[in-house]
C-alpha cells in the first residue's frame, strides 16, 4: 500500500524538528524544463546550524553506547522507510535531476543495499566493530611483566556530510557517508545539495520515521537546507564536528578545507573530487576486443557523463586504431544530447568544450547533435602523447559527456603518459597480459595513480562490497587513506583505543 | 668484537653521501655539564633538503617493489647494525641527553625489538601487508555481473620523520615512524633533533651499513642535521613528501601544520604532542592499593618526568586520602633533582612551576631539593575539582617532574572533571569495579578522552605489541586515527587499492 503523498515543506530538520530557519528562499531547478521549480525552500539560520551540531554532540554520548544490534536495526529501518517512500521519491528526484527513472531505481536499490550491508556487518559484529587485535599478559616476563592489551575501535563523534549533485541517493542524504557514520556510532549533520532539496526532504522523512520507529535519540540526524555558503562553513567550523564527508568540486572542497584549517582541533576532511579515469588500451585490445569503442562510448555517456568514474581519458595506440576510431565516431555522432544536473554544470561544460576546441593540440574526433541550447552534446577529442604531456588543460576533468583520446606510439610513450597522470579514482587496462614484463611495469606504475585498478571492464559502476575502494590519490580525493564505498568506509569515522589490563 | 670507534663528522647523510651542506655550525649540549659539547654539526642546505626528497621519490619506485621478505631482511639488518654500534652509541647519547645508562640500554633494546617486530610481520606477510578482503565474481548475477575485487595496501611514498628529544632511540632516527615507514615500503627523510645530533649520526651509520649490506637503493634514507627552522619547513613543503611523522611540542607542530596547509596536495601529519595522562584514583584504591602513591611518584619521576606518558594529573578523593598524601610528600621530598634534556626545557619547566606556584587555586603539596641551579626538582601541587574546572592553566602539560592532584568530593564531580579533560595519550584507573554502574559510566566517558585506557597500572612504559595504540584525541595527537607504536603504525604510511577483474 503506497504511503500518502505529503506536500513538501521546504524546511530543514534539526534533531527531530522541521524548521523553516529563515525567510530566505531558494528554489529547486528542473533541468529538463530549464527553469526553476515552484516549491520554495528556506536557508537554515546559522543559529540552527549551531543547534544541530550541539544536539549531535549531546546525542553522541547516547548513540555511541548503542549496541551493534540496535544500530543494525536502525539502518535496516532507514532502508525500509526509503522503500516506503515509493514513487514520490523517484518522481521528485527525476524532476530535480533529469536522471532517467531506470537509473534512479537502480541507484535507490544500491543505496538501500548499502544500508543493509552495513546493517549486516553490525549484526555480525564484523571488523572494525569488534576487537581486532589482542595480546595476552605475561606476568612472569623479565625485566617487566607484559600487560594484557586489546585494540578496539570507537566512533569519532558527530560527522558533517555534504551531498553530491550527481548521485542524489547513493552519495547524498542517506548515502554512503551517512550510512558509514551511523553504522560507526556517529550522529550526522547533513548539508543538503541545492540541486535536489526535495529529494533531501523526502529522504529525511524516511530517516525521521526510522528514528521514531527505533526510538533513537532525535539528535542522531539533522538535515540543513540552504544556498548561503556561510551555512557550510559554519558547519565544518563547529567544534562539535569531528569529521567531514564531502563529494563535489575542487573549488568548494578548497574553500571548506580553508575553513577547517582555522579550527583549533584538526579533523579529517574526506573530499571526493572527481577524476578522468584513464582507459589504457593496449595494442592487443584493438584486435581482441572489437566491442571496446562502443563500450567506452556507452560508459562515458552514462548519466550524460556525470559519473565520478566516467572514462574521460583513453590512451589508444597511434597505429592500428582506424576501426576503433571509426566506431567511436559512429557512436558519438548518433548520441542524443541531454541537459546536465544544474545550469552551472551546463555552463562549465560549455566552457570546457570551448577551451578544448580552441586548444591547438587537440582535434575534434566526433560530436553529437545538440538538440536544445541548454543541452550538453557528446564530444570526443584527440591529441598525441607529446601534446598531452605538455598541456595541463588536457589533464583536467570535464564534467559531462566528453572524452579525450591520447594516441601513443610505443610503450615508452605510454609509460611517460601514465607517469604524468594526476591521482585518479580508477583506471582500466584493456588487453594486458600479466606475464608480459612491459605490461607488468605499466600496471605497477598505474596502480600508484589510482584507488581502483580495473582489468578489462568499464570504470562506471562501483560495486558495493567489502573489498571495494572508492577514493584515490589527490586530486581525486583529499585523503587517499580511506574509501567512501564499502564496509571499510566505517573506518573513516572510527579510531583505535587500546585497553590495557 | 666491538667496532672501531670512528670520530663524528657533524655531517648530514643525503642518499648515501655524507654532506656538510653549509658552513653554519651548531653544537650539541651536555645537560649534566650545562654547557655546549665540542663537536660541531652543520646546518644542511635547503638545496640538499630538496635533493634528499628528490632521491627519496626516485627510490620509492624501486623500494615499493621490494618483496616483504627483502624489507624484512633490511629491517633486521638495521637492528643488527644498531647492536653493533655498541657502547659508543650509549656514551654519546648519555652525554647528549643525561638519560641514565640503564634507561638508554632499555630504550635501545626496545628500538631494536621494534625493528625486528616489523621484520617478523613482513616475513609472515601479516595484515595490512597482505590482501585483506576479497569478493568473488558472480558472472551470472542480474541485472549486472558481479566483478572479482581484492583490497590490498600500497605504500604512500616518501615520508618525513622528525625525531623527538625525549626518546633519542625509540622516537628518533631509527624509531617507530622510521621503522613503520620502511616496513610499509616508504623511503624516509629524517630531520635529526638538535638535542642529540651525535646519536643521529651514529644511528645513520647503522642504517648506512644495513643499506650497503642489503644492497638497498641509497635514496631509501636521508638524515638532515640543522637548527635552521627553514630546513624543517622546506622538508614538509616538498611535493615528493607524502606523509609526516612528528613527536614534539604543540608550538612546532602548529608551525609545521601551517606550512603543510600551503601545499597543493594535502598530506597526513601525524603529530604526537604530549599529554597529562590522568590517573583516576577511586576511593577503593586508597584502601586496596597502599603502594599507589609511591608507584605514581616513581612513574612521574621516570626520566625526570620527560616521558610523554608521564602521569601529570591525579584525581584523588578529597576524603580518606591522608595516608596517600603523606606518602606522596615522603616520596617527593626525598626525590633527587636532575637536569632536563635541553636548556629550553629547563626554562619552560621553571616557568610552569612559577605559574602553578603563583596560581591562587593551587597548593604546593611537596617539592624535592634542587641540587644545581639548572636542575628541575620534583613538584606536586593540589587543587580542588572546582578550581580545576575553572582554570585552564591547570589542564596544561608540564614537561618535567611535576604532577597536579585534583581532589574530588564525589562521583558527580569526578565525572565533571573527566568530561572537562582534553584529549590524552593515556589514562589509568585505579580501584574500578566493572560491575559497578557508576564506575562503568566513568570508564565509558574516559575512553573517549584517551588513546589507551589502563587498568590498575602506571602509564609509563608503552608495550611494543600488535594491539598497542599510542596516539589519542587532539591535542595529544593531531590524527587520532593512527598509532605511532605497534604493528598498526604501518597503516599510517599505506593506503588501499582495489584490484577489480
């Protein structure tokens, strides 16, 4: 039985209370209509940001003492309540993001599975939730007795989470960072992304129901609406906040880091900032994988190029690639155009395409037709390896449907390109033979540039499983030591305690 | 057969070469004579700081590919070569630090054991060196096949290590951070502490021999001598450096962090900054542990109060403590005075004692005689819990032989004191009954203030074992997520990589 669809309020949610916060209004945006939506939302006041953080700190003392069983039930209840939001959630998000319904259904399923995966880990008391190391006492040891020591993990404290525009479920209100923090025992103060405020409100309704159903303390979750940058800065400066999870642009990340650096107490900042996800195509793959060009184009066009793991850089042999290039042209020429998540992203994409078009080092390989003037149409450019090595513009991420093909002449040049790469979330290698010493050296070098090294597969699609790593060397993320996906993500929000007896 | 004692050069060691670096001289200091030593040392030049970092980066590409077996042999060889330094090492360090020979022998043994413990972990390929998580493929899964994923760990890259004055072996040239970094696969650029430059030179000779014996690439280790602050700042700003290990004061740590924050790439800064290591003495302990006062005084006086885990704050019941207080007075009154590690530390100690003496909230409980004017003599002060809660001065660490007794009237007041504590490396609890709900609540609160929670034992002495944690909430350390002691210390210098097939 579907739930009654309740109108949106436009309010923030501060420790169990829906609050307007201020009279400053803002509106969602319909990318497909290219115009603002009618529902008004309200900037939360800075006083209520403080209140949310203070309630989170008070609640931490209670929430950190809940058993893993209780937290497991809570996460499962959140998952249930997301399911119970039904079609209204998908409709509101589709309107706010223009992401296809099938994609949104998939992402919702993944977000629910993620919550349930943490719930299962809690129920089974898996690492790092249990005692991970223990050394027995030896009272007879000389010259001093050896104590009994156990290493366990404690939650860090209240966590600030910033939602991403491109994954309105999986990396937003009740996405990976929120799930990991709640699983670890940390209350969450969530800053909603302005690109999907209605989605955030609905997701917050779901967790509100779960909080009530499980009799959780109200301060365990707050959600802040607003477009005033001061809200975000106030949040990360709050002394109660002990870690920040963020997915977004380098510009916003740098601004938040500057504020975090003014704090008396240093705290971890987990920023996931994007990546061009190099695709290393070895000569062998041009023969053995005739479907590769189409696969790469399809992967790059997923979500109209707005995946953080979108393949933006393809390293292709300069010779023997004619059939590959023909198939790229065919796929891209016929690709339909579509809008992007926000008008700002549309503008940035247009600007990046202009720069690449004007760049003397690049050639336009193919482009799709642009069906509306606020659409982004697919582009593939190419250049040679020397130009890539000399031109910093060509190393930058273009957020949207765009890829750059870099043609290399031999494995020495390919290695030079790999060594010149910045840090990446992922890279894929196509046609590698691990028995081949040259390939082995390329793989070794590439592994130090990425958080995930993929063989023969597309980078889009991040499996939610215990051995996943989503993160990578800077600038793909600000803290290469941790992952935002998978069970290890809990470690972001925990720290060791040795108990000695 | 003892090695021939070779004269000290005063030089730095840059990737296998001993280098004077500049004509700027400085001298070690004999705390016991209260005068400079005759051996001259030379400030390394900033160009050679750059060269050390560049060589470390070049070497990383080779060293990261060494097998765990090869690195195990290397760490064992370093341990052997420290042993082979024989008496000369102990004599030079004793002259530079005034630490007793027995203490230095113990610390040397511990430093050697630490290297061998990492060597054993490497030989056995223990976590986090091996594949820690793996998920099998499911090609038939719907709607998408499930890939095969493995989570492994890679070394971060070249690490800068700053030696501490108070542990010239265990937290200096070849101490915990260096051992952990080399074990993880990271080259080290070491900034020697000016308080023991001769010790650093001898230790560097030991690793130089091990590098040659094991045919390691020369850039795997460099050691920089100098008193010019620019050297340290140049080191942590170098783009080749991927993590910093530091043990020292808050002032220096803040200055280094400010430089690190100007880098294009954020890197981890692992600063261990000290702690007052609260001792919670429950009423029961006053009866059941008549030896407690003497134990606490002895622990506080170890190394003349210059242990990072020195018990500086004793929470003692206001009533029933007469016998305890009498024994404190007896122990402290008869404690011999001694000098501290450096003239700067002597001055800071004198200043802190003056502030505590002038503070209206405190009473001087006992002091030892000061035998020389450059000595630090033991002091114990007391105050009541209300004064402690109101006076920030009383929360600060006094580096040297000093403790503050805070008298509490009941468990409510004790809890208030615990909640007001800043982050600590350790705390001990004496007389706790874990079946007692009140005690349980105190222990729970205390565990969130510390990196190690100790039952019925003194905080001094950090066991080197897999389940140890040495670190704690800020300001005791700058990164509560990691430890500087124990096998988990390797994680400081590693990061995850997911390999997907």
